[in-house]
C-alpha cells in the first residue's frame, strides 16, 4: 500500500525521518509553464564571507531552505497535531475490514510514543491530559491487540476513569465508540439527514456551517441515520472505560443554568429530534439521503480528497461504506488512497496527518527567502513561484453559494482542494509572489489579479474576513449539542483581516479604498482592551497582533495612532527575560495568559515582525529579540521548537507546523537587516 511518488522530508522539517507521498494528478487546469531542473550548484546560495553574526544567521537559514526545497520546486513540512487523527484511522480500517498488521504495528508504536509518563495523551506539547484524546488512543490500541493489562493501557485507564470515563468525552469520540457498539447511539447528539434538504436561504442550512464542519457533518448525517454497529470480540471492547454501567440518564446532555438560554433550547430540540428519528414516518428521509450521497460524490476531488482534511475524508469513506459501497468502489478506493497520501511512514512509525500544507509552506518559504535578500530571479524563487502559480484554483467551490457572481481565483492549502480555496493562503501566496521574476509575468499578473478580486469579494458585511466563506456568522450554531468543539462556523477574524489589508497594501491599494476602510473599522472594534488582537489560526494574541500590525503598515495607516501604540506596548510588555517571546496554547482558555509562555522561534518572529512594521526596528526591544534568534540558531541554520504554535480549533485542536520555527525567524532577521542596514 505504498505510492511510487514519494519525496523525503528531512529531520529539520518533520518529527520523523520518513517519506510522504504527493498525489500525482493529470489535471488540465493545473498545468503551467515548464520549469527546468537546475544544476545543484545553482540551487545553493553563495554567501561568501559572513560579515556579522546577523549575516551568518541569515545565510545559514537561507542555505537550509535551499537544501529543503523539493525537486518540483515546493517545500512541504509535517503538520503535526494529536493522536486522535491516527487513532481514528485505525478505527476506520477495522470498521472496513482492511487491517494491515504491519502498518497497524507502526501506528500503535506512534501512539505509544506520544503517551506521557502520567499515562494520558495531550492535544499539544506539554499540555494537560485530554480525556477524549486518551480514550481514542486507548481504544485504537485495544483494536490493535493490546490487552487491558498492558502497563500503558492501565495508566491510561486510571486517568480516563478519574476524569469521569466515556460519558464525559466529546461527541466525535462517542460516535467512534458507537460505531463498534461501545456507546449507545442514543447518547450522540442528533444531526438529522433532512438538514441537507433545507434551502440555502433558510436561517440554518448546511452552508451556514463552516466548510470543515459542512464537509464532516454531511457524511456523518448519513452514518448517524444508519447507526451501524461493528461488533467486537470481548478482547477489543472498552467497557472498562465506564465509571459504572451507563444508565439512560447518562445519555442526556447537561443544561446551562437558567431557563432561557440557546444551549438549553437546542438540548430541548435535540430531545424532540430523537423522538422524530425513532418515528417510522420520515417522509423526506429518502430524498435527504440521496442528496447527501450526491453531495459526497460531487465534492470528491480527483485525488480522492474531501475538503483536504482528515475528518471530512475519513467520514466520507465511512458514509459511503455504510451506504453499501464496497472497498473496491472507485470513490472508496480513491478516498483511502487520499488518506495514505497524508501519512508519514518510517520503519517503526506511521502517523496520519490531519492535513497537508505544501501551498502554505511554499509561500512561507518564498517570503522568508525574499525578505532575506535573495535576488528575485534566483532559480529557487522562480521554481517555487511557478509551482504555486500552477496550483491556482480556477473552479467554483462552496463559496459560490453566497457569492454567485464572483469569479474563481485564489489558492488552497493542500496539493489540491478546488472546492475550498481560502483567503489566508491566497493572500500570502500573492504577497510571496510579488516581484519574483517568473518566465511568464503576464500569466502571473493575471493570476494575482484574479486572486485579489476573489479575496476582496470574500469580505463579510462586518468588514472582516473568514477563511473559506463570507458571512459565516450564525454564532448560535456553536450552542447545539453537536458543537462541543465550538467550531461549527467560520466568522471573520482579526488575523485574516490583517492579512487582507497587507495584501491590498502590497499591491498598491490606498487606505481610502472602501474595503480597506471597512476592514479598519472591523479591527478597531475587535481589538482587546490591553491592545492585542486575538489570533484564530495561530497561538494566539501574538499571532493575531503580528498579522494586524503588518496589515496596518502595508495599507498606509498612521502607525503613531494611539490604538497601534497600545498594541506595540503590549508586545513589548510580553518579551521574556531571554529576549524572545512565547505564548501558551492555554491562552485560548485563559486570556490572562495572553502573550505569556516559554520563548519560541516562531512566536519571536511574529513579535519582531509586528514591532518592525510599527516602526520599532531600532528599539532595544527588537535588538534583544534579534539577539535571541541569533543565539538560539543551530549550526545547520535551523531552530528547535517543541511547542505547538498553530491553531486548528481554538482550545480543542492545536497544530505544530514544522516549517514555522525556521521561516518566521528568517523573515524577522532579513527584515531587520533591510530596515537597519545592519549588514553594513
């Protein structure tokens, strides 16, 4: 079950020394200009004699990126998350009867390698034990043949029971247990398949959910209607994870204090839906199932992916299987192959990534190299830029529902994800492409024009931008029992709005441009009292504040404005004694921890870039930050970073982008040298 199209990822870009596979597709609209392979001598920089520690650090980091660029021109680093992604993969393969014992051995080794000394699993490095994550890892290991008496499982079980057992776990964990008869489907919140029939103008319909929730809920609505149960032998069951035998009351949902709350309303509605679901008379059920099935088949990419994320892909394969599609059916087989393409495999470990990020990684690497002074015609930049241009999305996606007159454009996060381009990737790609001397400049200019028009067309009514959809702001959806991850919508956020201001400013839009004016008002309204901005897609306030300050500077805002000075002073106040910056993932739970944590290379890069955008390049604060980056760089030009600084779902799903610890320091060092003339 291996792909012939594999590329190595070095230790510097992943926690594994393995290989991953890139889907090889013959997609006409992806074909671009030919880029010839350059001799190795041209790929490497020629630094000459380093003049200063700053020059030496920049050259070392640049050489690292030149080494790590893959033959086709892109960069691709691991996207690390938590063990539920791989654990659920084990569950899917057992449900489908596709167990490969050697691959399962490697996945089990990976799960065990991530267990803490205390016996639990976390959702980010150094974080507290997470009940649902630990239950899923435990269950996957039981499926893989580990007995309940195994020391690792004994320790995990003690933690699980101390936290209330299965009954206290999250919805997705309960769904996976229900698939194997280890939890009653009655205790899973309702998501009736008839939801798929609601018209697009209805206050609640599938297009009012975020793209990631939509692509997961639609297949799950099929599964939850069918309620399949794959019975397990006694040795694989996990009834020992219940504190006591469950009773009917255990399958109800805990209400909030007070009577008239949205959460309590939806809990009551869930009770009514369960009565409806037990009814033999469901006149719209057949049509709803057919529409959901049609949606799944339509939204599968040629590569086999759905939505470019593991939850959508895994649940789509599961739904098709429940509908009677056998494992050899092209849709199922392609879906399984797509999941394989997300895997990193070594002799002893196999991990399934939640997503892959080659477009994002390549844009970040290009921007870092450009900021560090690499000439715009350098072969590495040209080849990377052309690879990005060939990934432009030219087909309408789900965003078309709310923007029917908008022309397709922009970029997605993954190798291919035409249904879901996003404004963050699109914006950063175009900023990175600016000025690179590709062979066909006319084609690049046209792609950028389409991308900017698409991004501007995705601005929401409140002046901000979400990631994948506009006006995806039905906040009450996060109150339904199914929404225990609080991530069913994709509302506008400060970090993405800052990115769009930076895009506009980079390409010459004035601050008086209407879209920029609305964005400025949005940012002023959403600034925190102490000065920072909350970060949706990175941890956390440091990320949001960096993005906003860079956007404000690019669009031409007066950086002496009091609200900007407030943000600058906040960043300065959060500098650590060692000169760096860091922020714990716990700041999503406790805002008093904003900007506080062990220094990291990536977050120090964000803080420095934000300060320098605000005119602070000569300040002692920035100098100390630069010194921190230089002093912590390794001999091979890289930085170490164990912390998770990326965000999937705030509070509940954190990400470690393995490229972050290297690209953002290089951006900061290069920008500092440019602004201060420090090289001289």
